[in-house]
């Protein structure tokens, strides 16, 4: 932002207006906070779409409407039920988010990973989102994640890393 006036609303109280005179750049200490505010909006948009049955996440039999979004810092994982129509709704929702927030989702850095590892379906979804097909296992926050159950041996690399840090 480089012009205009702004006011900040905190706990339903509007602050006084001030003039904008400088933009925020990558590396600015304020950037992560502004990013988190923006992606929190994405999470709320997804929750609203779920409650209106436009999208369904994984394991809806255990969690109402399923798990759709996992976020930590600037990492986001979207989990969708295998339903082309609802997946199109998610794609549309992501475009709306981009348009509203000014943020751009980098589909070139994104991957489609099917729990069932069905290559034909993966290709369909990959083309829909214009991203590559990934494979299991993935790492999320340094923890291995598999499409199936984790085994004790899957934890060994993480366990060794923790032991090194504690000893070092």
C-alpha cells in the first residue's frame, strides 16, 4: 500500500485513521503477520464452503465435512474427497481468494497426491490444478506422512535428528 488512509479494527474498536506512505516487502517483520491474516481468511472461506456442502474433506465419517485444510506458517495442505465437482468448487474458491487477497497461489510449487495413488485420477486432478503429481511419503513440518499407517521405522530419521540436537 502506498496511498490512501487506513484504520485498524481490534476487538470491534476502530483506531484512528492514518495515511499510508510505505509498502511492505518480503523480509519486513510485519509481512508474516499480514500473511497470516490473509490466509486465515482462506481458512474461513473453506469452512463456509464446507458448511454449505460445496466441498468435503478427508474422513468425513469421523469429522463433520472432513478435514480440508492444514496450515502452519506459509505451508498449506488441502485435503479433498475424490469428487470432481467439489474439487472444481475448491479451485474456484482458490481463484476467489487470490482475487480478494492479492496473493497468488504458486501452483508450480504445488503437488497433487492421491491417498489411493491412482495415477489416472491423479492426472485429472493435476491438470485441473495445473500442478505436478507428487508421491508418498511427504514431509510436513519435518514429520514423515504416508498415505497409509506409519510404522516405527518411519520415525527413525526424525528420532535420530532429535537425539543429535539434544546431544549437541
